[in-house]
C-alpha cells in the first residue's frame, strides 16, 4: 500500500495551489476532490484580486507578493488565467456620507479615490445615479478563478502528482495522530494530511474530534449566460456588510455547535462580468452553522435581483440562475495555515478573507517551509494563534 508524503483534501483554489507547490518541492502528493466538476467557492468566485487592500506590514507584503505571483502564473502553468486589471467601483449608499466612507479606506496600501455621482456614472454607465451618494474607485486585479485552479491541477499532474475524484468521509485517527483518510471506496495513508476543504473544513475536522476556529458563510449569487449588456467595472458596495457579519458570528464559538442561523442574512449588491460576457450578480451571505442547511432559493433570487437592480437596473431581469456555496473565513481576517495544535500529521490551509491574491504566495511559502526553507510569515498564520483545544479522546 502506497503511503504519500501529503494528502490534500479539496480541489478548489486552495488545494490546487498547495498541491502544485508541494509537488514542486518533490513531495509525493495525493489530491482528493469530491466532484469531477466542482461547484464551490472557487467556481462561483468574482475573481477579484484586491492587491491594493493591505492594511498592515504583513498584508501589504502579501498583497504585493500576490499580484507579482499572478503576473507570472499564466506562463508558469502554461494556461491563460484571464488576468487583467479593471476599475473596481465601490458604491456609496444614498444614506451614507461619502467623505466619511472614503476616510474609512485611508489605511489601505492604495486608498481608493472618491468619485462624485456623475464621475461614477461616467466610469460605469449602467449605474443608477439616484441610488448612490457617490463611489470609490481603485484599480483591481481580476482572473477567472476556476481556470486558475484547473491550471494549477494540470501543472500538478504534469509534475507527477496524483489526483482522484472522491469524497473524504473520514480522517483516520490513531490517538493524537492522523494517518490518512477514508473515502467511500478506498483508504489512503500519508505522513501528513492538509485540509483545504473551504467551508466544509470545520465539519470534517470536527468529525475526527478536532476543533479549529475556521468558519463559513453560505454565499448566494445569480450566474447569467453570456449577455449583450456590457459592465465596464467590478461593482461592489463600499460598506461591505459581510465583514461585519463574519466578525459578529465568531464572537462566541460555541454558537457554531447549535445548528442554527445565529444572525440574520445580509446582502451586498454587486456584479462582475467575465471575458466571455457571463455575469455574476450577488451576494447574499448567511451564517447557518449547518453546511447542508436548506435555503429558499426562490426568495433569495428575488432579493438578489431587487437589490442589484437598485444599483444596476439593466441587470435586474437578465436570464440567470441562483447558485450557492460555502465560503470559509477565520476570526481575525487572516488565514489558518499550518499544523493543528495537539495533533500530529494534520494541517489546515483555509480561512482566507482576501483569497485569490493571497493563496498563490502563501501556498508557495507554506510548501517551501515544509521542505525546510526558513519563513518569517507562515508561523504568524498558525492555527495555534486562535486555537480551541483539540479533543483528547476518541469520542
């Protein structure tokens, strides 16, 4: 029976990037993804690269490394990630003071500039000028996240990695060590297992008696087919309710054991158009602590269309369908990367709040640190910094 150096659970952008970087360090790597065509947070990602949004020395450095890495990836992976730069338009609600909102962005590495209503509508003609008090704008990177993940996977396979489409049902635990995983039909062993399962990471770890402060929201969008309408910018609200929802939902970790909706849902109206002219309209976010909790798709789609339609009226009635995925996050806006305390052989690489710009450099750094290269950033992202003591028995 083959024993791998690393098993990577999850074939979204986190697992795909990390698998590639691990195999580049000459580790024997098995990547497991539960769907042949994943419909996950990567698939439904807006694709934004907020490289301007660092607020600390750490995040500013990582954002700079991230956009630099993205500019090399299409060539390195031999695939088009559809990298481009576009204008991000952050709409300011009519009830908000534009100067106050602009001041709240002053701490960013590249602060967005404040636009009047007329200037915002000149930049994005589809805007409803009566719905906003102004807007902020900054240059923003953009990719097709699904294509980047697939490019990472293909490069991983070319470099000698192994991938199977199989859902991990169980982490194999012997005492305080994880020795592999079990799927519906097979058992795989490895010296190390890393969970890159996004919003499912918490439940998977919990099933093995391992508690980690990684959380998730239920995110909902509308995806359209290619359309004739042209959106020139990536539109989002300047005051994102999602970040406050995440902060509020992590104040009491015990609430995540209840299986309830701990907070009311929020809606951040926005839209992005891809190179093939498809649009994503969103985003509704819910804190439902059960990953498979039922959601009323019809009422959600109506709410999404009405909310987006207030800002971008021509998009309200476009053909399109409602979709849902889980989006992972941590309690302090930084990802969880590294060995899980109190256990051996089990790691996590999840909980990114600015994922697409940060994952490529951090996957590279993590893999190199595992191979023995000194790194001053990875230790700062250890799960131990916000650790819930793991279970000490097999219950």
